[in-house]
């Protein structure tokens, strides 16, 4: 039997998390490079519908790992059921999206099996028969190619946006779906989750904004936010921020861009004093064009910028605002 | 409440990083600071102690320089510290770091263990959850609020895209703390003075060696990421930069 790659897609409250398509694309790419068989699984309470949904993609098989105890989500139940399933199937490689839910249970699952997770990967390499996973280090300043030194199964998670979900290849015919019932003893689940809720109605929808001016730590003080606001007003742009700015209360949380905030894709993203930590980048790298102004020439934001200004934003923003006003006449 | 806070020393945010000779790690002659998420974890532990009494213990693994992180934590109000002191701790994967911590605290009885949600160097976001599994404790990640209840604790988890969830759980438990959960305090002069007399237990590699094994994953090479985008640098005095940017906005990006 050939080695198997198992993609575990994510469902929340019976809905497929779209980022799962990206993980399927990643799995198909690794399968093509290694010649390994690609299968997928979804865990939940009656996840058959989702299993059928993904079975349209080019996969050898799809498993619905089923237990009423998998709803609502708990790390205890997910780790216990997937441990049973993976121990029985013995895949070589297990892939998942690097979501908050996966981060919550996959280190526990791997540890329970005496294995490790290479987390938050942005790509893979297959060199001389060896699989390497690329991940960002030091907040994106450096990248690392990481290998597994343990026995299989190996676990890896992929960062949001690392692969294109719309490139997941469809199969010639639907993959067979098999339901696997797992038993979870009651005492296994120790946490009691309550309903998922939204804090307040999101007043600002940055996802539809065409132009965004965003501020980061480099703005230094709350009163300096005004500088960015004047530029945003002159451009007719929405004002946004990286997490530390919202944590400090300098701008409301609904203006936060990044993994814990909104994911945006404007025509222009003008980043002022934003270093470009991974958690921020994942929320804005889909922008059509990026202008970055930062005094640190090694700031990771410059890696993805179309136009880069290495300099002091306090010197550059006021004349820029004036020039924009003039241009708009 | 007896709380352990796992803390890490990482290169300063704006440190210029250089690769070592083998290209597998950075040259260590840079400035270091406390991993920011861990500072929020410490602050939360101090606040819990203020509400419920008890003790706050901080632990780190790293060479001599890492003691600075513990000193700062003690100056802010932590009661005592544990230092797993050896150069080789820097190269451990998350699995082995958690195993070393578990071994170092085997004679202690904590109610809660806090970690920051991830480190700014490796960025595994795993050590806390692994430690919970090794200890056989429940855990919850990316925590924004902690309340004591009769049966244990009720925590507020941050989910993606602005969603949250309350979770009730028994103690002892491991929590990974989200940055921004609280406002960080500064160390006071008197705190800094008192820190000098607070106990720091040193744990040598030999004491935990039997608990840790070979790393399960290995950094084959570390490198400056290849640019996928062509970046145009705009230079000159501020007024000129402003003019050039407006020209780009108008004629190339067509947003003006």
C-alpha cells in the first residue's frame, strides 16, 4: 500500500470553512510531487454532508468521522476522535489549515500520539525524496525549511492564503465517502463551551473598502492617529490598524486588520509604521497594491510592498496629505 | 491560586538578524526582550493573584541572558522564578521544551499555567497546549478573560473574525493568553529593588535531560525569504517622496 496524505478539513457548526479548499490544493500538490495517495476527512456530529461536498475534488477517498460528542467543538473530543481514526488509518502525512480551531487541538493530538506538528507553513519542498515544510520565523523576517525527524504520521498546518482554494482540482468522478463512527467516553471532555457570539455589531466593514490607510506601532502615540486620519480623509480611504493599535484603544477593534480582525482586499493598502507581523500580513496580502512607509528597512512589510518608502512617517505623511489634496483639487 | 507563567526571551522586534555559519539559526549577538504575548500572560497572572491571593511563579528556558526576563517579571511582582539555564534549550522544539518544563515543575502544584499565545521567534503556538497534554490537564487557547467559578474557571476565547466564546473548565488548567487582554504595568523602583532578593531556582540541563529526547522536527536551513514581488523604492526628501507617491497613485494605481 502506498503512503497516504490525509487532509482534515474544518467544519464549524455544520459549515465547511472555506480555507479547507486551500489545504486540499496543498495536499494535491504534495501528492503530485511524492506520488502518495490523497484522502480527506471531516470530523463532526453527522458530517456526511460536508464529506459529500469535498468528495467532488480529486481525492481517493473521503471519511466522515462521526460522533454526537463532536458538537459543539472541544479540543478534548476532537483530539480523542482523530487519534482513534489516525491510529487506525496510519497516514504518512496529516494536513490541516492553520485556523484558531486547529491551533487549539492539533498540538494536543500530535502529543497524544508522540508526534509533532510543523505549524503555520507557507509552502513545501520535495528535495531528493525528502519533504521540507517552509514556515516563517522571527515574525516573517526569516524563513525556515523544516523536516520531520520522527516516525510518521507527520502533522503540518498551512497558513491562510498559502495555497489557492480555487485551484483545488475536481475529480473525474466523486470520491467514495465512508462514515467512521468513533467512540468518545464522557469523562474525556472536560471543558464546557457556550454559544459562539460576536461582541458588538461590526460598525465598519473594511472588507469592501477600495482604499485603506492603515497604522501600526510606528505611529507611536494616540494623538498621532490624526495624521493618518487626515491622509485617509484626503484619499477617501477607510482607516485601519494593526492589532497593537486597537489593543491600546487608539482605534476601535472593528478597524483591526489581521488574523484576529478583518481580512481585506482593497485596490490600495497604504501601511504607515506597520512592521508586517505574520498575523497582520495574512489579513491584507490580498490587496491589489501595497505602499509601505516604515523607518526600519528590514521590516517584513517591504517584502510584499509594491512601493516602499524607508523613512520617518512623521516627515512624509503631512506633505503626502497636502499633495493628495492638491491632486484632487 | 498558584499560577505558573511560561516566558521566553526573544530578539528585539527591530533587531537586525544575521544568519549563523551553518545557516540554521541566527547569530546570537543581538539585543533581546521579553516575548510580548508572555508579558500579557504575566500581567494576567498578577491580576488574578491580586483578586484571589496565591502565588505567581515565572519559568523560562535559555542561556544566562534569559534571566533578564525573570528579573523583569520579579520586579513587576512575580514571587519567584525557575530558570532552566543552558544554551541548548534555545534549539529545542516545542515538544521538548514542554517536556523540560513539565520535568522542572514535577514537585509543584499549580492551579493554572499561562503562556503567551505564541512566540515572536519560532511562532509555533504549541508549547502551552503540549504542556497541558503532557500534564493531563484541560486547556483553552487565545484567552481574553478569566473568571473564577465554584467549579473552576470560565474563560473567554477569541475565535476568528470577531467571534468569541465562553468556556467553563475545571482546574488545574493551561491557558494561552491573547495579547491585549489587559494593560501592562511597569516595574516600580521598589519592585526592582525587591526583585533582587526573590528566589530564582536554577535548573541545569542534566536535571531534565532524561525527560527530553531528540527533537521531532529540524530546521534544515534558515534564510532571508525570497521576494515574490518587485518592490520599487521611492527615495528623496519628504516633499519629493510625497509628489512621487501621488504620481504613482494617479498614473499607475489609478486611485486618484
